[in-house]
DNA sequence: ATGAAAGCGCTAACAC
DNA sequence: GTGTTAGCGCTTTCAT
C-alpha cells in the first residue's frame, strides 16, 4: 500500500515498464533481469495496487455473487460452490448480501452491486424486472439465478422447480399419501401459474401436474402459505394450522428445506409423528437435512452445478471479445435427485 | 461502464470538475446548476467508475470479511451480521472464502485478501502468525477474529471461549452428569493449554476449570478429538467411539453446534437417548440449534455483537487520521448466554 | 531488450 | 461559482 512500481524501478535501476513486464512474466524481459527485478520487488515487499491496475486494464479479476441472505443454508452452500468454481477459472469471487432485512433497501444496495469492483455479477434477485437489472448492471455481464422472465436477455441458470416439485409430490403419492399439503406455496389456478416465472409459481406448477396425473385437484385448503421461506415462519404457520384444527394432511411438500425444518418441529411439538402420521419432503438438498430428526427427504438440486454453470457462463461472457455480436443469452436448468430419507420413508 | 464524467460535462456544458462536485453535493456548485447536472447524468445513465474514484481518493468504501468457510452456519450468521453492521457505518461489506478445501491454498488466496478492493479486512484466520498477517495486510487495517496471539498488534474480537466452555461443562455437572466427554477438543495438560491462544485450547481451558472446581481431573479418554469441527467428522468419530465400546458418557460438550448436530445423529442411530442417557450441549448458538431434534442446548455467543464490534473497530481504524500516533490495538471479548433446550434438559 | 510517454476516469488544489 | 490542471499507480504501444 506504500511502495509503488516506481520505487521498485528506481531501486532496480530500470523503468517502471520493465518492472511491470518482469512481474507479469512477459517474455520480452531477459530472464535474469526479470528475476533480479522480482527479487527486489519481494525484498521491498511490493505488491501491485489492484485499483490502479484495474483502472488501466479494465479488469478486476473478481466476480461478485449477490444474494438476499447470506445466512440461508441454500445460499451459503451456493456461495461456497461459486467461490471454488471461480478459483478454477482464475478469478476471485466475493459474496454480497443484498437484503438488509428492512424492506425497500434492496434497490439502493443493488445500485452498488454492478457499480463495484467486479467484472460481472451472479445475481439472485427475484423480484427485479429486466429493465431494472439492465439499468443496474451498467453494461456489466450478469448471470441471473432463477430469472423471472421468459427467455430474457440475460444469461440465466435455473433450479429445476417444476420437475423437482412434481417429483416431490409424486413421491408422496407413491408413499400412499391421500391428502397432500403444500407448505410455502401460493394457491392459484394452473393457467395463471403457468404465465408466471416466479419460483413459487414454478414449484406450484410441478405440484399441479402431479395432482393432475393422479386425477386430483389441489384444494385451496391444501396450501399453507408463507410470507417468506423461512424456518421460523413455517414453524408458526404450521403450528397455527394444527391448533386451529385445520391440519388434515398425511403428506407435506415443503417448498424449501428451511421451511421443512420449521415444519418438522411444529409437527413434533404437536405429537404428530413423521413419517408415520405424515410424510414430509423438502426442496433444495441442503446439508442440514441429513442431520435433523427425522432426517429430511428432499429434492436435492445440484447446487454445485448451479455454481459451476453460473461461474463458467459469466466468465465466458466477460471474456467475450468485442469482435462480433455477443453470443445469444444462455438458459440452463440444473439437475436434481429425489433423496428419500426418514421423513418420508413409510414402511407401507 | 461506458459514459464517463467527461461525457456528462460535455453534455452539460461544464467542466468535469463541476460534475464531480455536483454529483457529490459539494456546496460550491450553485444548487440549480448542480440539479441540472444531476439530471443530465441521470438521463445519460451515468455512474461513477468506482475503480477510478478509489484510485484517486485512496478509498473504496468497502470492507471485506474473510472466513475459511462460507457454508458453516456460524460464519454465515456472522457474515450476515457484518453486512448489516457495515451498512450502518455507510460502507459495503463483501465476504470472501479463504479456504478452497484443498489444503495449502490458504496462503495464496490470503495474498489476495488485503490486496483487493477494500479499505480493510475482518479476518478469521486461525493458524496464521502475526508476521504473516502483517505482511499480507499490506498496511491495511485488519481486525482479527479470535486472534491467536497474546495482546497482539492487531485489533481483535474474541469469542468467549474460556468462560463459555466453563459454563457449558458446569451446566452438565449441574444436570447431574458424572462422566462428561468433550467432542472436538484436544487433550493436553492445563499449563500447556494456558500457553496457547488457539480457540481449541481456550475452550479446553474453560473445561478444565470446570472440572477442577468439581475436584475432578479430565481423563484423556474423555475427549473425542476431531480433525475439523465438522458435522460429518463428528458423526463418524462418535459413531466409531460407540461401536468400539468406548462410549461411557452421560454428558457431552461439543466444541461447536455443528459438531453437536453430527453427535446427536450418531447417538440416535445407536439408540442412545438424549437427554435421558446423555445430556448434550454445543457452542455457538446458531439458528439451526432450535430446530434439530432434540433441540440443542448451547453456549449462544452474541454473534451480532462480534459483527458490530469488528465492523466498528475496523471503521474507526480506517478513519483514523494520519495525525498523531495510531490508537492502541483494541481487544474485546463478546458476551454469551447459556441456552438450555431439550438436549440437556434432564428432569432430575 | 528496455525506456519514454500517454492515458484509464476521477478528485482536489488552485486559478479565474 | 466554475474551470484548469496535475496527478493517483499502473499498462501498453511505440521508439530506441
């Protein structure tokens, strides 16, 4: 932070340019000179000023992953994956929390997102319109996670909401459930849900498909809505449903594992046995699912694949030469696996 | 990323300097002119180039929090807290993962830490020497989390390892446990532990104190060591202890909640009842502890206080004028609370 | 094989 | 009140 390239150059009796070349191993500097320069730089404890470097080169070498909550297991696992994937691409990843808890702050923080010291951003920002993102990204490449627009202008990576949800509900049917409830869903007609790309609607679509294939219709009373896919909220909501005598389910699909954790606890506190009285399955496949009691069946989405895909798509876009038109936006959906654990393993 | 201050200046028929002042609300620009400039800048979708700004001003307005694992609940809660606290100080926080999983990479990544686009860093880097950190920080302010040196040269924030661990073991004694085990500790003599500031040793010290106060000595067989405070590792280790017939405990203090989650599962799979057969208490107070079954008793450290303290100490240090000598390094220890839940709530 | 010099986009004295 | 100007530390042609 103190010693500059100039200082090193002076000490080595060469020009700043030579130092720059030597330090980056440019072949045009004679190997021995280069080595000498490097030694001196080391001895002086020199390190390049990233800010200056990136002002000049137009590159920072960092990508940013912006999510609403740093402390949700799904996101933290994703962020860890993104960090690792970034390393393999020779860039550095930093994570940023978008939400402050206080509603309304999102946008002001978002404004800083693409403004910042990065070459591109991976954004999980359900709720923002393309126009907003476009404006905020300031021309920097953006990869969207669960983009809410149909084949929008941005590269995007999707979780397998529809298929995963369908598999979850199908699994409950397979386990013999007759009365399946959906925790964290929003009740709406099929055709209306089909017109939306919101994650909550896409998961609902999958559920509706499964119901339909079993010749059943989803009753409004079968969904336990939630403001937020939050463990505490889910616990409260299900507890309330039970105490008000509206709990008639023998199978429960929770829209996320975090929701399921709250649900499991609510059930247990009310003496409802899992899986004997009610089978429970979640969605996400976070690590903690293996450790709760009963262990949680889930739709384990390939979180690592989300990480790898989004990083590699973003890096490709960043490196996309100015030459020629930019590549078409890429939209990929990652895989999932139905993981059956204790919470839905009926011996029937 | 395209339109510069120059462009705005040209469009507004003023100088770049005026744009700069106007945009930052410097009083020396006439209000109406300033407003006009702002309008034009907006219309042109201008936004300042953070890199250039910070090269010039020597400030980035971002602080960085570097931890080994992004996907450990304790760290993610801490990072979320740091993000919020940073916002209140008018700076932006970004999180960075130091570890790649592959051992040996730590240092190379660390080299980038302080190099990067930030004004200071909050570092949780057990294992690095002061000299290394000093070198890597390149003169940027650093706040250490659980610094391993005695009253070292850096500002630091400590978790209440000794007192917390003592409280945990004392709680187990209070619950009537006669045979207390320590999962994730390292067995070593009191005086040797006392000479270390490693987190694992500090927690051991607390345990030893509690044992001593009960006139007991810690047997080597009472510790179940772990390579890493990891849920999977803990599960394996305890499972092994049980199957090998070496499990004789009626009380278990797990060095972290994450460890406890693995322990609870291992116990359950072997039919050992909690808390009836063995009482279990963890350390950290992560959110998930409320939701596992049985819910986890724990030493809940005030994670938010760690966040707030480290951010505020760091910001003060960043803003410390050049005038006069720098303030003495600050060392603070945050509070904790013994939270008794089902896993240790014996009805005795 | 190396050096000189021109900026990258912005800020902050200092002029006017 | 507003414009001029001189860099921040680095990269990168273009000379030599």
